C-alpha cells in the first residue's frame, strides 16, 4: 500500500516594506525644520509678551474666584511696597483681617515676576502705540506707568466685583510686539485686548 504524500505547500512572503535612506533623511530634515521654527517662536519677544499677558489675566481670574470663595477682599498689587514705583512684578494677597493693609508675609498668596524683556506700560504714540485705553467710552491714553488702577492696586470684593481699569504690558526693546491691556470692568469681568503697533484699534 503506497502512501500519498501531501503536497508541500510553499508560501511566498510579501516583499518587505520600509523606508529608504533618502526618505528617512527627508523626514529628519522636515522634523528639524519644524522644531527650529517652534523654538524660534517660543524664544521670541512676541511670544513672551503674549504669554505674560495671559498669565496676568489668569491671575486676575483666580483672584476674583478666591474673593467670592473666601468671602473677603483679594488684591493684586503692582506696587506692594507702596513707594510709588511699578516693579517688574505683582503680588496677590488676601486681606484676611479686612483692614485694606498688606500684612507681610501672612497675607501674601503669590508673587509673579515679569520676564526680563517685558515691562508694564505701552508702546508710545510716537512709535505707533495706542492713543486711547481699550474701552468704548475711554478718552484717556494708557497710564504712563502702565497701571490705571487707583493706588496701583486691583481689588476684588466678596461679590467678585472690581473697578473699570487696566494694566498694560509691552516689550520696551521691541515695539513691533505691540501692547496688551489686561483689565476688569465694574462687575469684575476680566478682559484681555491687544493693540498692534501702527494699528488703529484694540482687538
């Protein structure tokens, strides 16, 4: 009796797929180009200015929420030592004893320092900066020291309300980065607007 041997099956493997050296070099070159643009943008003065303005807006929103939550006045001081000079920093503090006076350091919540190339203030009108503050009824130019809050202090009461005023930021060594205004209205709503240098309106 003869055995029938099964046919030997052979499988053809599909051709291997992969990247050629040239394709890999192109991908690496494109990745390096994108990374270069990203690093350049992150290190740019305009990026630092925008980031600083957004941080201040965030701190104002935080202060408002804390005032309501803790049922006390929360302040952002742009001249916390009271010497009449705007420093390259601002401080958030909680008025725990409700006396309107900063008691260091027990009432301090946080101090934020501006980047070296950013300052409070606005691009001058002569260099294409804003002639008016960003308000529909405003007839005033941005405050000379960059802070239009009375006493250089923003306050939120336990209802979350505040005053209608602004803090301005710019890059003194790069007017083309523009001017940012971060402020509040009478009901405490925090706003951020930008004035493009040589532009015609806040946006």
